[in-house]
């Protein structure tokens, strides 16, 4: 049904501080918690159905997904994402829709995969592939492999890994380029075969999260969050202690941090690192979550489109995303 002026007011002035608030609101207005309400009324329907190459979407109903929902919308996670522990109904619907889109309804922070025809395994991340992707080895915010392999902090952390004896302190310029030396070195993601190379920026700082966080600069911002953490999450407390024993220099910590550190941080911190990563993306892209506005229908629609555009850069994604958010709001 059409969105009325009264409904617009509700979208902008109904606030949540935790997942209980969210589920209480949807139970009061729709008779079910949010996940159940979404699946009953929206999953696989209209804009949430299959659109072009995009699959129809529902939210998974297993206990793990419900736990993820509660972690994502905990007050601490809200503060990590929004910088405040109080968010509007419009902000919730907009970000929840992005996360359903990006995770296929599983609500799991994703890690960028590698490997394609002609660019097997880690060569995919290293290589520049015209028309598809930049080289992560020469990404402006990253150190190249040549820089990593000559970095004392990197070598202190990883000199015991496979391929270190061959590559430590190398002067081979191929490692500062955009074509992985497939003929000479393994492209496997197995640490037992290519462990020393896997810890370089091009692979370690590839995309992770609900909205893919990429590059050393963004990961250093996450390091700042961990080293300054004052909350109660036991995994983050442990990582803070581990890193504090290594260095107080965040750039050095970036070099010494490992793939396993980052995989665990994104998966085991109760969505706090994945949430902070959204915050970092949001701040670097014009604070699109804070500019969501329900003052009038036109302004709200444009602000929703802006979220999709800032995240994907593509008009077709932004339009589909806008339509999905409006479908939720119209039902409310």
C-alpha cells in the first residue's frame, strides 16, 4: 500500500537500541519477530524474488542465523556500525536489506574468493585483470609483495613459513608487478605450499565482511578498533592482548597480522569487526547511513538509492535495492 505521511514519520522516529526492540516492534505490528515476518511476507516475492541474474532471497531460519541477527543488532554492534546505540526504523530496514542482499540471507560476513580461468588460486588476487579487477598487489593502499618480503616486521612474523627461504629479502621486481609468476611459484591457497606469500597484503587484505573491506588502509582502521577496544567481547580482548605484545605501531601490526587473525576477527567477534568495517565504509563514502531521511517520500527514496549506489557503484543494483527496501516499508 502507498506510504503515507504518517508512515514516513514512523520510519524516522521509531528507534531501536537492541535486537529485542526490533523484534518487539515487528511482533507488535506484524505478529512475528523480524526474521519470521520477513520470510512470511517478503521472501521470494516481487523485488525479493528472482530479478534477472539475482536469485530470490529469504533469511535462513536456523539457530545460527538467529544468533547472527542478534549479534549484528546488539547495542555494542550498533555503536560500532553507526557510532551510536540508537538507530531509526529506516536505518534498520536499509542496512538489513543490504546484508540480506550481500549474504544471500545467511547473515554471514563473507571472504572474497580467488581463482578464475587463467588466474588460478592466489594469482587472481595478485593479477590485474582488464575489465574485471585491479591488482591487489599494486593497490594504492597496499604494500607490494616486494615491500612485504623486505619488511623486517613481516619477516619476523612469517620467516618460518614455506617459500620464505626463497623469497625473504628478494630483489626480484616481479613481486612489485601485476602478473603473478605462476611458472615459478605455487598459486595454491594451502599454507603448507605457499604460506609466506599468502601473508602478503594482496591476499591478506582482500575483501571481507558484509560490505567487502579491502586494502591495508582500511584494515589498519580495524586494527585501531581492536587495540583501542574497551568492551566485553572475549575474542577481541584476547586479540588486543596478543597484538599489544607484538607492537604499538599499527602499520607494523598490519604487516605481522595473519590471514587466520583476520578470518577469526570477522567470524568470531560477534559481528563487531564486521560491523566496524561497515562503519569504515560508510564514513569513507559520505556517511550514507546517517543521510537516510524520511522527511518526505522523494527524499527518502533518493537516500535509499544513495545507499545502494555507494555500496555497489552500479545503478541497477541501487535501483533493485531501493525497490526491495520500499517493498518492506510499504508493507509496514
